[in-house]
C-alpha cells in the first residue's frame, strides 16, 4: 500500500480507489491533511458507499469540531443503529479543535467501533500524542491527504483525464499545471471543461489547454519572478496587474509565485550538486525542456534572497487568508516587499498604473 513519504500513513487516494473498486468502506477513517479536494472526494465516496440507497437524512450526522463539542455525543450518534439502510454515516469536521478530554471518548470508540457505522473524522493537523491519533494509528484508520507536488500533480491530471475517457498528453499535463498550479480543484474543473471541449474519447493536447483553459499564464508568472529577481518593481506590479485583470485570485497568484520560486530553489541546489541542466530540471520537479529557463532564473537568486522571499510569501498567504484588508492590496505589498527587501512598504506607484489597466 502506498504511503505518504514521512507520514507512514496510506495515501487518501488509495482509500478512494478502494471504495470505487468494490464499494467497501471502513468503519473509521481519519482523513488527515490540508488537501481539501481529496478530503472532500473521500467524504463523498464514503457517504455514498455507507448509506447506499437508504432514505436521505435518516442515517447521517454532521458535527463541527470545537472545544464545546461533546465526544460522547459523537459516539452516541455512531452507536445508533441505521434505519432502512446498511449503515450510518457520521462526519466530524476539524476534529483537532475538540478538547483532549472529549477526544478520549472518540478514541475509545475507534478502538471498538460499530460495524454498522462509518465514522469519518477530518483534521488538517493532529498531535500524534493525542489519544485519538494513537487509537486511529493503531486501528490503521489514518489516511494522509497532503498536497501533491511535481510528478504527482502530473499523474493526477493524467488520471483525472482518464476517468473522463481521455488521454492527456505530457505537454498538455505540464501546460495545465503551469496554468493552474498545484490546485487540484482547479485542475479537475479545467479537465471537465476540456472534456466537453474536445468531445468524447478524444485526446487532450497542449493546443486544447491553450484554447480552453482560463489560466494564469506561465509566461506572466515568470515575468513576475524575473522582475522580482532584478528588483524591477514596476514590471513586477505590471505582471501582477495583468493577472488580476484576468480575474485570477490573489491567493492563487501568490501560490503560483511560491511554486515557481520553490522550483528555482531546487534547481539552484541541483546545479550546485553538479547535475546536468536537464537532470537538475528533473530534480527540481520540472520537465527537461524547462532547463534553460530555470538555469537562468536560478542564477538570479541567492540563497538568502530566496529565504527572504519565502518568508514574505508565507506572511502574505496568512494575510490573504485572514482577509482583513483588500486582497489586491496585500498582494501588491508582498510584491513591493519582494522587490525592495523592505517589509510593509507603503509607497505606491501612480494610481492609474496601480489599477493594472
């Protein structure tokens, strides 16, 4: 069984595949990790498999984790017998928000679950020392839902195209990921539109991606990264403005910049290890034909500059998710900081330019 490197837990994709293959479902599943798309897909498959054709609303319970949520209340729902269905479905979202005392009741249940209930727990992070984490690990009930990177993303795109009856060419997969980044939901949505665009059973190639996918242009992202590298504030803001004008969310723009810089950092390390340009590109998680562009980018950044850039991006990511100020303003401040190396720069370029028109 495939496991997520470093976690020791099976990947959630294996759980999804198992359910889709024979309709079987576990009595307990702790979906652990931040990859929401896969978590939601697993929840959907588990709900359908456990409830079957039973009457809607009679056999499913939903709880949201909080310090006030009673673990015993969750257990009582899980112990209730199903009504006109093969099993009950009990979902507890964000279980990590519950108090340790309340988690103990659920941990005891996990050790001896009801055979007529599918209990699903979700958590982005969960302390491995909690009673619930230990009980779930012992029961082999933890499924890792971590973000995909590099080759995993390309494999995901190819597999999702295959689900729809299409062959996705390697260059099309790369173009799709460059366009949308490591956003599984966006890639899945794009593949649905591509499926309709090319028609049943047809191949999806790079031209179809270019024609159909409303995307963050890879060239514009590289323009932004290159502008940051040479401290060209005006061109960096212009590149960001063109992306915003295409109605790309600031959080996605930020994620794409972070992804490209991670690739640059890996390329820099690979070149320092005396790998060939093509081998270095592969080690960085990019196809060999990107080697020249990546090598040029790697030469423009020092390790210190990359470290500072990642710190800036992390702070901007938190600010965007907090949404206390305008998203475009937060993105602009992050770009200014990346270009100048000065935190929270308040200077602005003229308003007619800052509107990105």
